[in-house]
């Protein structure tokens, strides 16, 4: 079974970072996921506006995602969930 520690991501400078460096720690990962706009989004010429969806994933000390937070979730709820895991 995979955990987040099996993955490598890129930092802002484009360097590969193994998430195994964070093994044993609680993580709150903010993931910027590109998604195609739905019918309510504006169209510019023949290109559809591309939206970004910033979801947060709470990861326990074993590397398993234990909660997912939509961008609209109040940060107080996120904070409470993180504090409960710590």
C-alpha cells in the first residue's frame, strides 16, 4: 500500500523532494490542482478559462491521508483537525 512517503514532488525551485524526508510527521499538504472550467466559467475566444482548485490534505504520521478539505472549508475546521492529530 502506498503512502505519501513513496512520492517525490518538486519544490518552487524545481528541485525534486522526496516526501520520505517528512516520515513520522503530520503533514498538511496544499495541492493546487488544475481543472477545466465548468459551464459557469467565462470563455475567452476559443480558449476556456482554466481554474485552480486548492485542496488541502491532512496526512498522519504513517503517511496516510486522513482528511481532505475543499477550498471553501473554514480554516478553523482545518486547524481543529490538525490539532487533533498532533
